[in-house]
C-alpha cells in the first residue's frame, strides 16, 4: 500500500474499533439495568463515571511518575530538543511538546498528555545513545504523530473505558455472589444469564478492543512519521535496532505499555506476548518495518532469530 492508503486504512479500522467499543459499553449498561434496574444501577454508573473522570484527568502525571520521566533542559539534550522541535513544526503543532528524559538503558520513547497543548514526549537515555540522528528523527516524528493524531487522548479514553467496564463488571460480580439484584428471585432468569455473561466477557472484550485500537494507532503513527520526515527508512532502521536490543525497560507498567514506541512487555526471545497477538499493544516490529519498506522502496535484512517480534 502507498503511504496515503496506509493512513486511510488505519483510520477506517480505528473507526470500526471505536464503534465496537461503544456497543460493548452499551452491553454493560444494559446488563446493569437488567440485573439491578434504574436505582442501584444509577449509583453504580455514577461511581464508575467518577473513577473514569479522575483517571482521565490524572493520566498524564501518573504516566510520567510511573515511567521515571523527568524534565530535561535544552542545554542538557540539545539534539533531542532540535529533533522534537523540527518534528513539531513539520506536524503543524502550535506548541512544541514538553520534553522529558528517562534514565534507563533500554531504548524506548513515548508521548503523553490529553491534548496537543499539554502533551510531552519522553525518551530514554538508552535510545539517545543507540540511534543516530536520522533514526532519532524517525522516532521523534512517530511520537509527534501520536500527538498530532490525538492518539494519546484516544488511548487514554480507551484505557479509562476499559477500567470503567471492569469496575462495573466487578461490582456486578460481587452483587451476584451476595444475591443482590432484582433478578435474584428468578423473575427473569434469561436476563440474569445475559447479565452474568456480560460480567465475564465485557472486561475481556474491552481489553481486546483496547489492544486492537493501540495496534492500529501504531501503524498510523509510523505512516504519519514517514510523511512528516519524508524518510520511512530512518524510522525503519530505528525499529530494527530496537528489535535486536536486549535491554529490558526498568519501569514496566502494563497500563501504560501502549504508549511506548516499542512494547516494554515483549519477552526478548522473539515471541509475541500473547496467543495470536490479540492482547499485544503493538504490532510485531518486523511487520512495521515491512510496511515502511513498502512505502519507501528500500530493503533491510530481516530481524535475526532471537530478536523481538513485538
């Protein structure tokens, strides 16, 4: 596919996943109504929404703290500043994101923040040491692409929705165990069965949709980065180096794994992290490199055996 075709495909698939997300939330709401009716169901919904709002507002600071990121001055990291500023200008951002650094040998980077105006990008000392100028430009363009495409807000909302779904499912489960709900007297056994099925399946379905959305946005960010730099090979070479690097990230948090340019959850033995990759936050690195090769008409050697695939 051409660059524009890849961007269009990623956006269409994102819309599809979001529609499925909305349907899943509707299913959970219906399960609450069937099992509890309007009274207790409303209280449960208010608690879940309150949690969701707090998680959404606090997400940016939580991510920075969990990753060990700290602000860095222009004097301390002049090349990183120049690279991020150039990418932000190319992307048409009104404000260059704040820049953070993480003292970690593992080469990685991420973008966070609910809006482009409040966004920041972070890079590990490992990635700054590993990549040359061209490769670093590709990686920072990828992170700026996430900011421009509002992926950070989208994925934060997705994570919050999964959290809300899981919270409601847990409350429904406890209510079922202790005999609560208006169907405890078997007035509507079919409705109760449907509600219980929703309790079990909704969190799993939410996690699957969140991971699928994350993978789609990674492809889109790769394609957008290639568009911003005009150099898909630079990003591909960076991904290749990340694939063969053996340093595990020190601060690994499953809740923020989707933010990084490369999954910090990979096993470093060339295997995908879950059956069929369904629960992977990122597409396999080799597939991402292949797509960039198709865009740019160049060829890199395959990732060697033992290199990371996700």
